[in-house]
C-alpha cells in the first residue's frame, strides 16, 4: 500500500509539472505563431509599405495571445498548489483542517509575481535572488500551516534551485546540441516539480492543531 505522504508528494509534484508544462507549451505555441508572421521587409517587386502594413496587422493580432502567457506564468504554480491541496484534503491525505490550510495557501500567489517583476528589472542580477525570495514565501506558507520554524523548508527550496541550475547547465553543455529555450524549459519544469513535491511534503507532515480547552469545554456544555 502506498504511504500517505508519498501520495501527497507525488500529487503535488504532478501539479507542479502540469503548471510548468502549461506555460512552456503555450509559450512554444505563441512563438510558432510569431515565426509564421509575414516578413516586414518587402520582397523584390513588392511594395514595401504594403509588406510592412501586413506584418504590423498580423503582429498586433498576436499581441493578446503573447500577453496571456504572463498570467499563466504568475498564476499557474499557486493555482496548481491550491488545487492539489484541496484534492489531497478531500482524499483524506492531509491531517490538517481547512482553517489551518487555507491561510498557508496565500503566500505562494505572491512568489511568481515577485520573480517576474524582479527578474524583469535585471535578469542577470536579480533572477536567482528573486527565486530565493520566492523560496522564502513558500517556506512562510508552510510555517503558517505547520507552526514550525521554516528553516528546513527554506533550505530545501534553495537546494532545489541550485540542483535545477546545475541540471540546466549540464543540459547546455551537451556538445552544444541544445538551445537556450531547451535549457530554460528543463530548469523551469524541474524546479516547479521539485518545489511542488517539497510543498506537498511539508503539508503532509503537518499535524492538525488540537482544539483549545475552552472550545472543548463549551462543546461539552452544549452537548
């Protein structure tokens, strides 16, 4: 029989994978659409203004599709963690109540937004520090649920970042046969899978808080 904690870890890892895969596949689709755009440069014998106008109209039509991938990036992981939490709770795999679980699901919604904006300011300087801040928010989330010090959770998230960075570098160094997009996809998908598994493990080991003596006594009085 599969242990309860393992079920939760696998569920959250799969949720992380689906979140990352949704963004990667959508981004690839948008990229293919942009590559299929007509050229803005006129071919010999073709009016240059007409060629540019055709390109401009086609490019403007794709802008809403391109903009849509950023909400998918920022909401994919926290929504996946929320749905996985509710599913695990419904299946009886989590030993915590909803009043204990729900507050802990709030910080993950700020983590991707933080990474998005900071890495947008300076990708080379702030990308990995922003991931460290995101790891801190996920650790805070588990702190709200478990009421335990989040040090080990935080270290686990940071080690996952280092592992995925090394994995991406190894993929890049395979005789130059991989593209930058492939390296990014490997890093991004593996990170969300591992972070999802760690997050699920943190929820799985959490124990429900006992009722206070006053609430128990009031319940006995009403009974």
